[in-house]
């Protein structure tokens, strides 16, 4: 079992530091190359650069939660969620479908039902 992971390209887990501008300030984010690849795919789906995606995620995170303790961890979770939502069929694997075109509320509701965190929404009669 472990060979599947151990024999993978070691460049995937090597970290890379990238400089980004968040709220007008220059900062750096260190992530493994695998995460940078996934974030780049997400950005490309919506016609954004990687820097634009990171700035948008940070801006919306700060707006929704007032701040962020560990932005790199948040980005790793974003990547995991993106891949998991693709496996569930909530995010199409077709990269021509922008993330912004998806019904986030419906996806979150389905995800909550699957995890047992929420009740099914009442159906329209």
C-alpha cells in the first residue's frame, strides 16, 4: 500500500515559497508543490492568476470570519475540499466549468447532508 505514496514524484511534497499581495501588503506563503498545482487549476478554471485567487480567498475569508490564523493551512484544506467535491460529483471535473458558476449553497447543503451535519432542505410542494 505505501509504495503507491512513497514512490510518487518527490517534487510533489517539496515546498515552495511564493510571494503574494494580500490587502495591499506583500507576504509569502509556503506550500508543497502538489497544493500549488491544485490551486493553479482552481485559479485557471475562473480565469484568474494564482495571485488573484489567493487574494480573493484571503479577502473573502477575512470578510466572513474577521481574520485568518494560518492561511497556508486554509489553502491546504481548500485543495482537499476541491478534490473531495470533485470525487462526490459536486464540482465537475471538466475544467471549462468555472467554480463561480456553481451553486455553492446547494453544494454545501448536499455536503452537510452527507456528513450528517444538516437536515435535508424541505422540498417545494
